[in-house]
């Protein structure tokens, strides 16, 4: 499992990526500078630019608050701050290790995601 940090302004959030093909593919893209925006009042999303390796992934996933995912049909990163129903095409990458309050901002805002080691 790979440890990452998500920098939101002066706040550093830690997260752990799963041991999966998709998570390893995501880790290979780091560091990433992204712009997050709100989607349906349950998740923060950003364009990743490409779909990740989903060769080992189940068809659907039921996200929990703090989960880091990719929505395969659109290829976007989706960070859930509220739980949601099982969704076809949702690919879990990992989860935050603690509170994610720094992500609960209005409008668009920049973040940097990088390897922690």
C-alpha cells in the first residue's frame, strides 16, 4: 500500500492507496496538481486526464466518506465526503487516514497530490 498526501492550501491530509492495479496506476501519475469542484453535494471531483487500469476491479463499488475513487466512464477522480449507493463504474483507489475537513470548501479549489515517501 502506498501512502500519499493531499495538500489543500496550508493543510496536509494523509491517505493510503489500496494494493490494486488501479491504485498503482494512480500512484504512477503522482505528483498531480488538480482543481477540485463539488458534485451533487457528496463528492469532490477533478479530471484525471485518463482512465486507470481497472483489470482487477469489481464492476461496482459502494463508497464511504473519505474514499478516493475514479468514476471509470468519465475518467475523473472522485473523493467522497458523504457515503453513497453502490455505483457501477466506480473504482476504489484508497481512503483518507483521518478527517477531510479541508476538502469541504465551496467552489473550485486547487490541490496537490503526491507520494508521502
